[in-house]
C-alpha cells in the first residue's frame, strides 16, 4: 500500500507532521486555494486506494471513517502489534528448529537460513560462526556420528564449507541406500526363482508317484476276462 500511494504521489497526505499551508495573502491566495483543493482531492483518492486494498472484513470495518490518515493510523497500530508477535515467534522458531530424518538435510539448512534472513530484517544479526555451529547442532538424530566428526575438525568451518560437506554426505547416503535397495531386489528375484524351481521339482515328483501308484493298483486288480491278477484289461479293450 505504501509503495502504491508513493508511486501516485499522494502518500504525503498521511504524513503525521504535514507541512503547514501559509496564510493567504492577496499575492498568494490563488496558489494556496489551489493547494488546498489538490490536498482535498488527494485525500479522497488516497482513502479510495486504501479501502480498495482491503478484504471484505476490513472494508466493512473502516468504510465509515472518512479521513485516510485516521484509517492508516488504525492499520499501523493493528499490524505493528501483530508484527511484534510475529517477530518474537520467528526468534523462538529459530532456537527451537530441529532437523528431522525424513527430509533432505540441505533443504532444512535452507529453511534455517531463511529464518536467519528474517531475523536480519528485524535488525538481529547472527554471526556466521554461530550459524555454522547451529547447523551442526541441529542435524537430525541419524547424523549424530557425522555431527561428532564435524565437531572434531580442527579448522573452523565456514557456512559454504559446511554446506559442501553436508551435500557430499547426503549424496553418499542416498547412493548407499539405492545400492542396498538394488541388492535386496536382486536377492528377492533369486529367492523367487529358487522357490519356483523347487515347486516345479516337487510337482513333477508328485505326478510321477501318482502315475506309478496308479499303474501298481491296476496290476493288483483281477482281469475282467479271466479273473486272474497280474494283468489288467479294461472292459473296452
């Protein structure tokens, strides 16, 4: 809103310390009259642009107020209070920020740096050495061993160096996980083939036994023609 009103050259009507208009004299009465008229027109335009930026809720709340300066002051008081609460929340969020294992570490480092930039906007400057230490301290639980490795380094790591170390380590972890998944998949295929072969062997063996058993039963049956055992002739033979 401030940028819009400034671009339209009407933000001056909201100045808490406006430039006083000179008392009219016979020499300047026309210019003073024109100046007053322009200010009244600018105040009207300014009020219209302010109301035009509102949501329906805010429009209904402020539409009865005729002075744009009064509307602006009420907004400023309202949002300064909200911004103060938001600023405190950003500080709290930075200190409570903890990385988790199910998200990319580099993405979470970026999110942490976004909070640092927001704190900088609040005139809160965090030294880069402190930022580097905070990144190491906030690494996820599965990175505990790597955290200890970074802390044991004799040299003081810069932010860029820490990002580079984390990028290499994360890529290594992803590569190892993909290799492990490939091995599991190969082993599963081999186990599946072995089970299939065993099943086919078992099925073949059962079929042979069944056929053998059937032939043996036929030899023990009496012949339909002569009544003797040892050979079997079907009735249709």
